[in-house]
C-alpha cells in the first residue's frame, strides 16, 4: 500500500485515516516479505533517502540470540509463543511472552560492532541501554538511546533475576551438591542409590566434606597423568534428581526461573569451585556440553553478573571442545566505546521483539550477554509516512514530548486545545495497578491514535493490540497525555 503525497510533501489524509487502512492486519509475527506491513516498510524505504538512517529501530541481525525461558535462541529462529527475558530497571529480569516478534527487510545503514567483547550488526537507530557518555557518567542516569548518539562510552549496568524468594526444594547444600554433580559427579551403578563425585584438588575435597557425604575414601594410588590419588565422595541420591533434569546432566531451564537471585549466585560460585578457576574477582567456569554451556551462562546472567563465553580447542581424549564462561563478581558495568563500531552502507534482514519493559537480553555471536532496548514501530511509521513529528524512540512514553499537548475532554466540545480524531496520539499507562506518572518517561506505556470517547473510556487505534492493528478502548484514568502532531 502506497499513499500518494500531496503538495509540499504532505498527504491529503489524516494520521487516523491512514492508520485505519491497516486495521485487521496482523503484526509481523511469522511474516514473510510479502506481508502487507513489510511491504509498507519496503515502500517507505524506497520512497525516502536511504542514506539517512531508518529511524524505526529494527534491531539485530538474525545470528544474534535472545535469552528465552528455554535457552538462548537466534532471532531468525524465534517462536512467536516463547517467553523471553525482559529487564526492569528497578526489579530486574523476568520472563514474558513478547508483545510481538518483528522481522523485516531493512534497507538502511548498518552498524558493525567489532571489538574484543562484541561482534554483531544492528541498525543505527536501535536503542541501547545504559549510562551514556561523560555527562551521564556524572549523574548515573540510565537511558535508552540510539547507538548512533554514542560519542564516547556507554556503561551498561549488570542486571539480575527479580526473584527474591528461595525455592524451598533446594537448600544451599542441595544446590552445592548439584554443582558438584554437574562438574565431577556420576551415578553409581548396581542399585546403590548413590551419586559419586571424584576429585583430587584440595579445594574440591574441602567443599565436598562440607556437603556431608554418606561415605568417602581415597584411592591408594594415582591413575593416568595425575600425581595425586582421587578422593571419592558418595551421597544419597537427592529427591530432586529425577525432577531437575530432562536428561543425564542436562538440567531443566525452569529451575533458573524458580531459584532466587541468591540461590543462583550460590550455584555459579559453587560450580566455579568444582569446575572453574579464579583470578582475583574474575571467575571462569568450564564444560564440554553446549547445552550445559548455555544453561550455565543463563544462570550466571540471572545471578547478576556480566558474562561472555568462548570455545576452546578440542580435547584429545573426548574429542569435544571446552567452553569457557567468564564473569566478574565485582564488575558492575560493561563498557561500549564509540571506537567499537562503525556505520556502513548496506541492508539485510533484521529482527527484534517488543516487551513491556522495553529492555531485552541478547547474546552476540562472540558469546557476550548484554541488555539492550527493544522495538516499537506502528505510530512512528504512520508519522514517518505523513512527514509528521516523531518520537524517534522505542519508548511509548517518549511521545509525551512530541507535538502539542491537548486536553482529554469527553463529549463533543469545540476548541483548538481539545482532543479530536485526526492527528492526536494517546499515551497510556501499560498494565494495572500503580504506575509512574507522565514525568517518568523510561517506564512501561502504550501509544496509539486517538479514536474518540466511549462512556468514560478512550478509543485507541494502534498496533500491538490483540496481535494486530485494531481499535480498543481503555479507561480514561490510564491516560498519561494526548499530543497533537499537526494542527489542521
């Protein structure tokens, strides 16, 4: 669908009328390139100077992964029905079904990250999250801003699970025992009902003694290349062993969402004792299983540590590579520098999701986990096509600073400052319960085009309403503000 421009580069149609043409069209979930909304965005790209950045943030290349409740998943393989990790600046990490999954052929400039810690591609308008440049470092203010605005450094804070309630099925001893079993343990054969853990290093021996074994003994001689005899510890098979794993030494992802942040920290530090190393406050943990590697890195992330992972050389014994997950117990931010990326011409398929908090957790192809902002596009797209002022932001509440404020007055009053259908956008609180007021921009919200009143409720025409472009009504008391993009 292409709408012809009128004289002076404007169109003889209101924003509401243009938005109505998309009612009933589903969001971009599972859409191919022939999807009507994708064709719309392609027409926008072809109708504008593509040397200018696409100001709608279409995010990441397909090889970037997003953390979901079942593991790290590439954006180009993401299911519409999965639950993805979202970050709340105040309450940490939780999991939610995306408001939408976005896939698009992007035809603007591409940002190429190439540094020791990051290697990925995004668009210049994608919002990154953290403390921006020198002025932000002085105040500590956390913002979401387009990556093209980075002039010096971006400090990305670490985040953690919001769960503060311990899972009572797992005591600290049981969590330590699970870490030891995953690293050095095995099941005893012959129906003994025990697990065994064999170690030779003194720090491991001390840790296993603290877990109160039912039996332990030391071999008389050392075997293989070791010069120290193995010490074997035996423990009764714990009650959780059958329910905590989907396969041998393959723990369920659901455990990570039930453990508290404290329990997660206890686990990763315990695992580092048995299959890891330390250099000051830096920890390295190891595994040869790619499934366990992803599970361990997610545990480290949810515990509140910045992490990265790399693949080492293959073992001459097992033939499998060793994966190393690195994290620091003291490092509070990850730094991105302006010199870490360049903006170049080109275009490709880009992907993202939209979540209520506006911040997601990704893993780049280098193995670095990073919280970044996400996407919101429908209102920005309509405004772009009509050459109207745009928020140029992923945050719905950012529209509170666009255009001219008008009053939310019901009925059919007249007056230049009274809300009316045409070029007015409505910004609403998202969800129920207490929400921040309009002075807080970096908070959940929803935005759409004003569609009139309906008995104490406001009609809103927008995307991301019932997984489609639609008109829905919302309580008037959820309105944060109404803004006029153009005076008629």
